[in-house]
C-alpha cells in the first residue's frame, strides 16, 4: 500500500510542492527541505485545500502572477513545528503541535504604518500566501503542497472541533472577506440586504447577513440554479439580475426596499443597478471588482441627494477572520456549506482538479495531500 504523501515527506524532513511555472502548463512536483524556523514562525502540515476562483484566474492567465510559485490560499493544516520560544495564536493563546489551524491570507507588520491606520491588508511589507514567488529561502508559501511555512506576522486561528475540513478551508478567503463587508456596512440589524452574485462569496453574504440580524435578504444572479441555491443559504427570495431596475425596485417594495447592497459580482452594470435600487441613506459594499472592467458610471447628484455611501473592500482584517470563524461555528448546521466542495482530488492530481474546477461550474474543488 502506498504510504500517504504527508507521512512520506515528514519522515524525510521534506515537503512536496506542486509548482506553477507557466500559464496553463502542468504543475510540476518538487521536493523541498523543511525551512529553519525563525522567531514566530510555524510549519504546517496541510490537511486540506480548496481551489479558489482567483487560483483559476492565475492559472489560466486572467491575471498576472509570480512564477514559479505555489498557488492556493484557502488552506487548513496541523502545526508540526514551532519556532524556538513558541508562537501564539490571534487571541494570545500558545499554539501546540497538532493544533488544527487556519490563518490570515497574508502576513504583515502589526506595528507598521498601514496597520496603525487600520488597513493591515495594504501594508508595505505584505506577504500573501499562494501569491508569492517561490525561491530557495521562501518555497513553501502556498496551499497546494504537503506543508506551508507561516511567517512572523501571520494571524493564526485554531479551528473549532465542530467544523469539518470542507467547511473550514474557505474560511480565510470567502467567509473572512464577507465578514469584512459586514463590518464596513455597520449595524445590519433590521435592514434589508441585496446580495448581487450567488457564487461562493454571495452565498456566504446571504448567510452572514442573516447571522448579523438583517431583516430581509435578497439574492440576485443570472443563473436560475444559483438563485435557487441561495435560498438554502439565508436568502428570503432571489431575483433575476436581467430584470430592469424599475422591475426590481417594484418587487423590493414588498419588503420596504433595499438598505444595503453587497456586490460580489464585480460587474459595472450590476454595481450601477445596485446603487439605483438603494433606499435613501443606503450603503453599497463592493468586494467583487478585483479584475479589469469598464469604468463605472453613475450620476453624482443622485449619490449626494439620496445620501448614498459606497465602500470598497479588498482582502480583510484579521478580526474579520475571527468573526467568520464564530459565524461558521454557530451557524454551520443552518447552511450546507460542506456541500459546496463538490469533489476532492489527491495533491498529485492537481492538474485534473484545476481542469474540473475550471469547467464544471462547481463552487469549490478540494485538494488533499
């Protein structure tokens, strides 16, 4: 019987990384010696990864990326090595060998200028897992490997025992991002929310809006199947995104209009429509516009006279990941998040996993060493 890949590499003090070298070229398997840990660093034995849409954008050339690199940032794993002196998690508790953890998608200087301004995700020294160049001294920095080397400045969180791998792995991307959107929206209690886009982010936004005590949640998408699925994740109703603005406003009157829009689509047409739909004093949070699109167009007088607010979110704060974990721990039995990871593949079949993720329309494909 073939020994599990993680056991093989642990015995030899080396990891296996699946290296992204060029657009749409097969991943190459590479052996990497375990790093010598510096202060506050951790070595993780990866338990599970999922293929995020941004991984697909990189692999298929829809966005620029460093090469060679180890992709993958939606990842969980167990602590196998700790730097001398120990390492604490986000809450100040000591990490122990064997702890199952997730971590912020980036490492940063917690005392840096941008962190003190309240924008740690824009720190000058930002190091993003699954996005950095693979070098001799910085090789295990992504999720599609047997191990991941966590740098100092990474916010690490223990995973509650009642959350399984398929539920937990998207926490540090999808759910943390939406937690950031909810934070930017302020008090959601009693408000009516429109979530544009029913992808992974959109489903999380529907469920988390309900968790934050929204009065009514509407999902809007162009895909009937996704519209129907959104109702299993907290949406009270779903609207066809192809409807005219006037039709949507008329329908929304049934529940007293829309106070908050969370756009996960990144579509300028959708974002413009979202602003037109908003009630007076409404807020629109944009999280989906992370790729090149046409310029946005809207009448500035309408923003002024209708007291509208637009906020953008790119990545998130560590506190948002803490909120996302709390949300999932409490709400997991209400929503079938586990079902969104449709299939899983062993690490050595990563090429096949990416092909399925790109062509199947599934929300997530799992990867397991």
